[in-house]
């Protein structure tokens, strides 16, 4: 496992310390959990944005979708 150092604002460090102490979990476990969640969300966002930025992709707006679907 890799070791990294991060600088946390005092208020965030205090909250992390309090949570870890109250739950008897390590601060590292909370940092890893938070980072995993953030990266999952960020990777999904970046994938979606890359699709939107694709110049050859054609999109239709919501009104057009409704019009097409209502003619079935």
C-alpha cells in the first residue's frame, strides 16, 4: 500500500479526528473511503463530459424526444 501525506485544514482535521475516535476506526479508513467515493463520482463525470464534448455526436433536445415518442 502506498503512503501519501496530505495537509488538511484544521477544522477538517478536527472533524476527522473526532469521528475516528468516536467510531474507533482509523482516520486512514475514512480518508480511503472518501477518496474512493470521490474518484468513482469524478471518473463517471469525466466520462460523461467526454461524451458531451465529442464533436461528431448529434443530440436532440427534450422536446424533440417527446415529439418522436408521442407518434408511436
